[in-house]
C-alpha cells in the first residue's frame, strides 16, 4: 500500500451563530466529492455541537488537497443564503 492508497478522516470545524436553526444551517461546499464538487445544490450540512460550534467529517485519500468554503444554507428553500 502506498501513501496515497490510505484514507484519513478530515474534520472541518467553525463557529457561527444561527439565530433560527430550524430554517438555516451551516454547511460546506468544496472540491471533494463529499462536499459536492463545488455544486451549490449539493452542500454538506454541518453537525451542530454545543452552542455555535459546527463540524463536518469526511473521508479522503491521504495526500488529497481539499478546498472548501463555509456557507449558510436555507433549509426551507434549499438555497445558499
């Protein structure tokens, strides 16, 4: 097995205060397939931890460059705010 054949867990985390968590969520889009390959219609919703802490975990091949950006996603309209 070479270095690039191993998979690792990548944790993305941020802090953001959502005033109405029933209508909006923190999410991410990015260059990885799990992050929708920059498709704004396929964001990965973050898990809300304590307070305003948000996390996302993805599995990626070791050595993979992953680019992403955090977004606020409207859960009702399914659009980026």
